[in-house]
C-alpha cells in the first residue's frame, strides 16, 4: 500500500503544479507591471517565462523588445523587434519605432531613417512613424527634414502632443519664433499639466518676451531679429508685433496688470494680427491649421480661459483661477466641441 500512497501524493503534487502554472497573458501582465515600475530585469524575466509558453507571440516579443530598449540592451531589443516584424501580425508599428529608436541610440541614425521609410512604404502613412523619423532627423541636426516629418505627423494626427512639442523646440533652434510659439501653444493646449509642460511654457514666454530689455526708468530696448525685417518672411510682421507687445508691457497703462492678465491681452493681439495676415492667402499648415484656430478663439471670451488653462503647470494663480471658474471651463469645452 505504501507505493500507492507515494503515487497518489505525486499525482497530487503534479496536479497542483499544473493548476498553479501561470498563463502567458498573466506573465505579460506581470511584465508590464514591472516595466511600469522601472524594474526592467524582473519584467524581462516575466516575458521570458511567457516566451517559453509561446515563442512566436507577437505581443510578448514586442513587450520584451520595448523593455530591453528601456534597459538600454539594444541588441536584444532589435532581435525581438525584428521577430515581430517577421511575424507580420499585430504590433508592427510599435516594433518598427522600437527598432528605429534602438538604432538611433546606437549611433546608427541612417539605418533608423531607413527603418522608418521601410515601415511607411509597407504600412502607409502613420503619425508615430513620422514623429520618430522627425526625432531622429533632429538628433542628426537635419532641421529641414525633421520639420517636414513633424509637420506630416501633425497633418495625420493633430492631437499628437509630442509632435507639436518637437516642432516647438526645432523651430526655436532655427529662430523661427512665430512658428515655434504656435507649436508650443498647441502642445500646451493638448498637455497643460504634464512633466513637460512647464519647460514648454517657459520656452513659449521666453520667445514671446525675450527680445525686450528694460533699462533705467521707463527705457526699453527692443532687439529685432533679422527675420522680422525681412519682407520675404511671411511671419516678419508677426515677429515685429511680438516685439511691440513685449515692450508695451512696460507702459504706464499696464503697470497694474498681473503677469497673467498681460499674457491674455498679448496673446489676443498676437492671434488677431496673425488672422489679419492670413487674409493674404498664405498656405501651409501654419495658416490653415494653427492660425484659424487661434484667430477664431481670439474673437471670443474663451481666450482668457484658454490662457489660464495652458499656464497651469507651475502657476498657482492660474490654478486658482481655473478652480474658481469651472463654469467658464465648461463653456470653453462646449465651444471646442462645436469646432
């Protein structure tokens, strides 16, 4: 009878082990949880367990590729991203972007660009592919190509905040002040209180007010850019307007206005002058997307709400205003929903 008891005990153990075995989906969930906490080694262990169940899972191969990328183990990330691409099922776009990002991080930027071009040819236009291509071009100091790719990403998906943010920094580097300000405005409209928002708002206001120096008494020095004086520059008059607005903040009539109030009035004037310039029938995303949106808003009382809304990331006054004016915010959202 002893051997029967041993056999029975072993059967119970085996049954318990089988019952306790995690599914592939459970390992994936565990891996994602570890990844989100920054515990990449534990995430990779979980994904490896999932791959032991199904080594041809496109989901698992993509997730482990992304985690290897974050862990800066780029060769391993590339192997799994290529596996997803070879499987030709789901997750192709994120696999291509992961592969491109890894190649860029490894100093193989030209190969990264080829990766995005291959993906676009194979899968068609996609804003994430164009955005990552723009980012790679930006890292290569190829500003014109970066701008073109970022603009294409925005044409496909105007709500992709990162494309507007990248464009804002890129155009700042090119000293295209008006376009940079418009891009940063729209980024902040989409993402007003993230970890990136304060830096974007600071860059916006630096460009809006940065060319004016206050001297002794009421003296003000305006540093005009070459672009504002170039008659061929379609944004030249708007750049000049920015300088005038910044200088006007020091006038006696504005001395009692708060920083927030000045930002509202300056933004209104800026958007209205751009709307007037647009009547010259300029073309392109700036004139057909950004300018009409802000010009229309500048004709309404919602502009004040908007200005406080995009200023809230590190501004207690803006946060207090929004808290005290929830009805205004609701009306602003209703106006936006009708556009």
